[in-house]
C-alpha cells in the first residue's frame, strides 16, 4: 500500500509513557476500552477515561471486576468488529493468562499495553519483565518500547499489525513499569489526529459477529482439526515478522520516525555487544558511549520485537561480535541459562560454526538499581571472559547479595 | 557570580543538569520534579522527571529526580550525584540529602534559617547554599503547607534553568483553575524571597 508522505504538524508534550499510550489510543480511535486498575498501569486507563468524559474520544469504557474479565470483554468487543484496547501489568497479566490464549486462538486483533512489573510473592510493585516473559507462548505479537515516544508510536503501529489480514493476532506493547510508565519526557503528538486515523484505518473486512451473517466463534476442534488451527498461528507469526517491519517503514515515511526490530549503537568493530530491552537501554547506551570514548570496543543493541523473535536480524546484528552479552530482567527458574532472551539468542545461533560466544546476565530484578556503573562493571567482566575465550555455561546473577563472579 | 560549571556531562552528550528533590509524602516533591521538567519541555529543552518509587505514604521520606539538557536524555538511572539538591522538608535527616553530593552541588533548602547557618550545619561552603521559607509562603498563599510549587519558583531564581513564565505555564497545566492561580502566586513569592548568591548557568 503506497502512502502519501504528508507534512505532519506536532505538539511537543511532557508525557509519561502511560499518558503517551492513552494519547495513542485516542488518536487511533479505539472503540472499546475495558480495564481493571493495577499499579503501574492505572494512569493509562485513567487518562483514557478523561478523554472519553471530555468527548475527545468516542469509545465505550467498560469497568470490569478483574483482569480476566477485562481481556474477556476486549475479546468480545473485538469479535463484533470493534477496535478494542486494554492495559495491565504484573498479577493482572497473570490473571489474564487463560484469555491470552483465547484472544490469539480466536484471532482477535486486540491491542494491550503492559507496564511490566515484578510478580508476587513477595509483593513488589517495582519493575522487571517476569510478567511479560510468562506470556511468551501465548501467541501475541509483542513489542517492547524504549521511550514514551516509541510507546505512542507502537500502539498505532500495533493496530495496523494486528488487523492486517495475514496476521490477525493480538499485540502487546510492553515498556518498563515505573522506569517509563511514571517518567515524564517530551513526546511529539500530531496536532490533528486525522493523519493517524488515515494511517491505521479499521479493518471491518474480517470475520466478526454480525446478525446478518451469522457465524460461530470458539467451537470445539477435535483431534482431526485442532492442529491445523494452531499451525495457522505459526504461519501468522511468521507473517507478523514481515508485517512489523513493513508497518514500521511505512510509519517512518509518514511520521518521520521508525524503530526497526532491533536498535543498535556503536556496533562497528565491536568485540563485545550487549543486548537488552525496554527503557533500561538508555542507561546502557550512555554507559557504552562513554566506554567507547575510552577506546573499549563495545556496542549495545535493544530488542524491540520479542514475538515473533527476529532471528534473522539477530544473526545479522550480533553475528559479527566475538562475545554477545544478553542482559535479561526475568528469570526462567531451573533453566541452566535462565534469561529468556539469552535462551532465544543461543537457540538462534545453535549450530552456526561462526557463532559468537554468548553470555547470559540477569539485572534489575524487582527494579534493583541499574546505573551506568553497573553496565561498566558488566563490560569489564565481559572483557575478562573474552580473554579467557570461554563464556560461563550458567547465567550470572549480577548484583545479588552473596554472589560474585571472577 | 558562581558558575554552575560541574553540571553532569555524560560522554559527548551536552551539558545536563541533574536535580534531586527530597521531601516527605504529601509535600509534593514528585509534582515539583514534574513541573520543572514540564517547564523545560515547554521551553524546547529535553527533560525527564521521575520519582524514586517507594510505597509512598504521608510523612515518609520521598525522593524525586529531574534532568534537564539540550540533547535527548537516555539514561533512566536514579540521580546518585546531583548537581542541585532541593530539600522541601528541613526536618529530614541530612544524611538523606547529602548522599552522593559533589564538591559543586548546590543546595536549596526550605527553612527559616539563613544560608550561613545551613552551610555550617551541612559543612559546605555558604556560596552553594540557598534558603527560602517556603512553608511560610505556602501557608500564606495556599493555606496548606504544600511547598512544592514555591520551591520550583525559588529554584529557577537560584539557577535559571528555565524561564519563570514556563514554570507558571506548567503550574497552571498541573493545577486547573483557582488552585493553579494561587500556586502561581507561591512560585512568584518564592522566586522573590529566596536568599543566597545567584548562579549563572553556562550558556
């Protein structure tokens, strides 16, 4: 689809990532929002309520009694052809888990924002990615944003991806709870949201509940057919990989901003490349730029697309390094390599004779502070690993009491 | 006039100011950090504001952060070595706000005391200490001891990080109606009444 490049007029607003998402929901003209409050997501739906009450967004706000119902209501709304949105975090995403699979299995193009947060017990209201990583196998296209601006842009892109006929899968736009959800920063929002609505028109030409054309959704599929349904989701995910890139390119043409599926810095001639995701990338990038000035051959990359996993781009981006260090903020308990993204990177390079060494590091669990110094320490350690020529076979738990590495 | 020379400079990233706010739950430290960042963003600068996220409750010590710069701000780490420390509550243990300060850190304190008295107490040169009785101003103007907007007013006089008019705009945006108007008064009063030697910001 050819899109005419337009001159877009912008307002530059101080917004948190939560508010940026609410603005995107308004600008992309969502029809139904169902929500149950949970920290640190709540201000997303509070702001949307305000937009609806002010008449700035013509949508139904459904106040439900739990996150399980929030997503169920979004699925129901989506089934009628409406553009549906919900938002959650942490225990809320866990309570939705059953419906995550129903939304994707029914091929409902719901979009959900997740302000990532640690899981109970013990109770932590603070950030990590344990909640999102638990949703890995639910067949949702999953983007992880690194700034409030990207959170805004990604919600708009998400509806284009979700509703495209070759995908028809729900999409999560995730970002760091607190570290981004409650941080104010400048965000460009179009003066006139017509341009957004033209970029992401609603797809009514899909299977939906219609009294004039009765059909049934979510019936039983016996062993003769269930597998084919699931394989179609495999194919849809493959298509989504291409679609995410296409939509991002088109978005860049119209709005002047794009992100690709992996963002990188300082990769040229880098012996060591760090890979991370979410807002913490900014801290990593500033640390790496400083280390570069001191002559350290080190680079950094940010994974923006988590599902489908951008394997080809990972190989292209990281394949030239001698050592890849994956900094995860979630733990897959009991696995020898327990960083979810580290596992994925390793499996991507499996069997490749030219593969870099790969090391898995856990940071920021329950929002344990990560500063530029933390990054510099990890880089120091990584250079020692590179000298030894052998990466640790187990994940490193960086900064936890009572554990140190030589 | 003293120059705020040692403002944080990260790599090739241009000069950046890092402000750390200390208060107690209910005094509005988090809102103060936001109002300053909003004013900077209205002025076309880059800025970032975020609280030190705790299980906040009334009376408990609260920290918040603002960064202001001419280039995009990428780091999301808490501010460990602030250029400016703003204390909304003089009863806070000084260890809390002296943590990680530099030889160049500037202090703005809500107190009846003079900069000299505070400087002696903190053991820092008087040139780097500024005081304002923001509680008095808040009680007079707002009728409640919420000092956040007054402290922002005092701060932008001490260190002209942003224009006063943009602070007022941010205050009116944050507090709609009459509440915004009286908070603008608090900003103006504190801007006038702050004591200490004024700082010139590097161009």
